[in-house]
C-alpha cells in the first residue's frame, strides 16, 4: 500500500528518457532509427541538456547509474499509475488481469525500451499489437535525437518562428492566416500595411515561438463605444489595453519571452464544423522528401477539440484525432492520445453525436496539394508535419512542424511507423546523410 501511495504522488516527468537494459531487437526500418539513436544519443542529449538545464537536469545527470535510477523510478511509478487508471477498462474488454498488464508493461518498457504509457496508447495489451511493438518508433528516439540529425542547414526558412514562417509562406504564394499585429516587450504593433481598425474583429493569439497549442487564446470581438474582446481562456471580456497587458505579463515566462502574434480567426468549413468542437480543426499531414528529392504525402490525421471550451485542437492539449485515408480523405474512428484520457475510440463525437467514422474531409485533394506546395517552399527540411485548416474559402496553412510526434500518428492509425513508408524514408535519409552506415 505504501508503494501505491508513493506512485500516486509521483509527478509525471515529460523529459524522462528510457535506458536500454539489453540490446533491443527492433523490426523493419525501426532498426535503422534505433542504430542512429544509439550512435548519437549521448552527444545529442548532452546538447539538449545544455540548452535546457532546468528541464533535463534529471534526464542527463552525470553518471550512467544515476540516469538508470531516475528512469527506474519513473518506470515503477508510472506503470502503477497507468494500471490503476486504465487496467480495469482493459480487463473488462480483453480479460487480461491487472497483474499481467503490469508485467507486460514492465517487460516491454525495458526491452524495447519504451515509456510505460506506450503500452496502453498503442494497445499492446492486444496480442496482435504486442507482436508488432518492436516496429514502433518512440517519441524519445525521434524528438530528442533522430529529428535533430536531420535538421536543415543554418539560414533555412524557419518553422518555429511563427512570424517568419507566415511571411515566407505568403511570399511563396501559400495561403496562411492573416497576421494583424504583434505584442513584443509589452508593445502592440500593427503589422505593416494593416489599417487602424484591423483589430476590430475576432482574433487568434499565439506565441511567436511555441508548440502544442500552449499560450493560445481565442478573442471574440464585442463592438461598442469601448470595444472589448471575449477571451476563451479567461471567460471574461477585456479591452484591447487589458489584452495587451495580459500578454505582457505572460511574456515574463521564458517560454513566451519573444512575445505574441495576433492573427485573423479562421472558421471551419461547414462539413467539418459538426466534428470540430469549438476550435478550428486542422489536418496534420506529414510529407517527406522521397528518394528523388520530391515531397510525398506519407500519413495524415484530422485533429478536433476534445471539449467544447477548448481553444486548440492539439492532442497534448486534450484534443482527439481520427486517421485519414490519404487517397480518399475518409476518416476512421477518433481517439484521444491515451496517456491520461480514455482509451476508447469514437465513431461519433461523444458530446454532439456528430458522425466521425466515414466522414470525408471536404476539398481533400486541395489539402494534400497545399501540403506539397508548402514542402516545396520549405524544401530544406527532410520531413514536416503540416497543420492545415479547411475553411469555407478553402485550405489554409496554419503551421509546420519539423518534429511531428509519432505517438498521435501510430495510435490513431493503429500501425507501427517502422513498418510504414514513414520509417522507410526516414531510414533512407539517415543513410544518405551518413548518420548510419
């Protein structure tokens, strides 16, 4: 009982890195990704630790034993938490007892290795999924090391600087949300060319640098003698001066230090709106340069807000997503990410009853074409996950991510990227750059 009480209090540490206990036997193209990770893990994690000393102090400590001890603590605590949260649901549907689920999780965590939540997220409690576990690509492998080995040369157009990204895309003729103003150093600045009344409209606020939907807000314009803006985050209305002051205060946090940008608020296409919830829904399409250097659509999901009050559709912000058939744009069942939310899959939205499975993304061919155009404009990147909104006027490119998370793709599609075209091209790029023999 004392162990369970300790596990309940143990904080989730998102920067944990599993430690290999014995040589893993990866399957398919995952073997190449694993080899690249093993060859460059130490140098990349040391560099990551130098750039984020407070975030990863416990991840890259001095001495291998201390690193291993830290992971073991996470492994035991997180596995107990997860069995307590998800075990009864899995037992009811599969008959697999809790103790067996826990042993499965521990065995896979140290043999692959993988973080414990992968067991439930990827449904490894099912024999058919468990047999393919060694072909899954792990988040810590890609985002901490492998993606960094494929980084574009210095001076390439930025995907992380959202203002620079929008400007470069617009110069290339790619439709992006209109940027109206920035708030930097507590000062509101209209973007060049914007009229004085440019802000008298609904707007979307996001950090100039950031990810995962953190720091975003949706502002609804309320006209009057003193115009106000209804904030989805605070639930109250504010004058423009109050909005700016709030953003200035938030910029005191290091992650928002560069400031914020204010963009036009997009709306969903009528065919998407019933599925989307309150936020603008985006199609996440991963494109990769193929063996000839041409962008190729690889895999896609459609993201939807998980709750009626959500500001963004990001999975790590509680959103759900459905797999998309690349050829037709047809959706499968939707699912949450599976860490803390339910493991269920949904043919219909649980809050509205709108049909998800079988729905077709409107103007899908245009969505795919826009992703390919975007990659040609940012062709220094080997792979990019594009977020594209389907509006009444057509697809609009919202963002690009050069480190698309494998978790959401593998979970929603119920597939291992190491056995997929994703893994094949990733391995090809690693070999082309001499990362692995």
